[in-house]
DNA sequence: TCTTTCATATCGTATGATAAGATATAATCT
DNA sequence: AGATTATATCTTATCATACGATATGAAAGA
């Protein structure tokens, strides 16, 4: 058995010890927008507003600032030219990665000290939880 | 086998789908400081400065603001009265939890649809990775 | 004891982020 | 044509972030 709070203990410990060093100065709101664009298909400005629960004009300003920083790009929807589809730039993907992922050098180092059984355990568990998380919605 | 980038795919998918709804407006820097105080023993103001790579006066101001928001408390070091030890308040623990942990209601829901073998798999894998992460430093 | 160093706090100042209301523009729908 | 939708811009306000300069009080060294 496992409790949710125990899992969160493991979860936060893993992130604290394995996250990337803090580089780019970036705000929480901006990370959330990057995550949204990364994980969802065809995100438009209004999706940003509803997801963050902010007004559409504030969302539009976030987008403007993020384009100026070269985190994202705009593309007009072909079916409906009013809509603006947001996409991550390579730089934006990188910023998102460094702010939400685990440091892959550290991970590789940990994996190199594991046997195949342990690696298989980790792989299966994370795959399982991520699949259930996606279908949970 | 598992690659680090595949694990990060799972990791970020899990967080995107299972995080708490965005409540308190909070900045990235403040979350980092909360994490530091939560995970390390006897954190003083200077630790905040070196950990975030900011000047000591800026760190001191972060601390002041966070105390005003009732996220943390100060306590003087008994051995060295110059030092100020930082501690999370219950409210601060809660804010940190909602900004870095997985939503325990959603987790419970997922676990309720799993059999014992699957739950054991998740438990063992997260325990293993968190232990290796800690000793990796 | 006197001086220096250390740990933190405060003040002044500057910049940028965040947010919303009001208004504008351009595309789409009826 | 007129209404609606999606986004953008302008104005204004507040707060966060950051640092240099300076101050205070505790600890360590001569």
C-alpha cells in the first residue's frame, strides 16, 4: 500500500534534489503558460485566460511579453483567422524543461548505478502513473 | 531500460494532470525559498541568498515579505545570536504543498482504481528514486 | 578593550510583472 | 449590414524583484 501524502514526500524530495540549477528568472504564471502550451494541442489566447483565471487582455499581454522573450510564437488559425495558435520556440522548450523537468545529467548518474531490475521498476511505475493521470480527466 | 528524457516525459505529464488548481498568487522565487526551508535543516537568510544566487539584502527582503504573508517565521540561533533560522508556518506548508505536490484527491482516485500489485510498484519506484536522489549529492 | 568581521536589516531607487477596465480592430456569423 | 467573437492596445495601478549604500548588533581576533 501507499498513501498519497507519502507519495508526495517522495515526489517533492525527488524534485528538490534533481531539479536543474535556477537559471533564467521566470515567474510562476509564465511557467504555467509554457506548460499549458506544451501539453495541450492548439492553445489560443483565450485558453490561457481561462486556464489561469485571468482576463483576456492580461492573457494577451502575457503572450506579448513571452513573444518578446522568444519563449513562444504565434500562428493564425487557418480555419478561423481570428484565432491565434501559440507554439513554443526551441528556446521556450528549453526554458520550460529547465524549470519543470529533472536534471538529466543527475538522472543519468543515478541510472548508471542501478541494475536492470531497478530501472525497469522506475520505468514501469512512471509510465503507469502518467497514463492513469492522463485518463483521469 | 529507460532514458532520462522519457522519464521527464512521464514526470511532466504526471505533474500537468495531477497538480492542484492554481490558487494563491505566488512567484517562482518564493516557491524556491519555501522548498529550501522545507527540505533543509536550519536555513538562515544567507542560505537563501546563496541558493537563489541573489544578494543578501534581497534575500532579507524576501524573508520580510514572506513573514508579512505568514509563510515563514524567524527564530534566533541559540549558539550565534547573529543568525536567524527560518521555519515554515502551517500556512506556509500549505502554500508550498499546493504549489509543488500532487493533488491528493486526484491521487486517491487513481489509487482506488489500482490493484495491490500496481500500488506496490508505484510505491517502491518512488521510494527508490527519492532515496537515490538524496544520496546522489 | 578595541577593532574587524559577520549576519542581518533597512533605505532609496529602479525596473519589470501583473492585472483589469476601456476601447479598438479584424474576422466570422446571422 | 449588424452582431458576435478573438485578440490587441492603451491607461493606470500595485506589487515584486533587485541591488548599492548604510546601519546595527553579535562574535572573533589582536
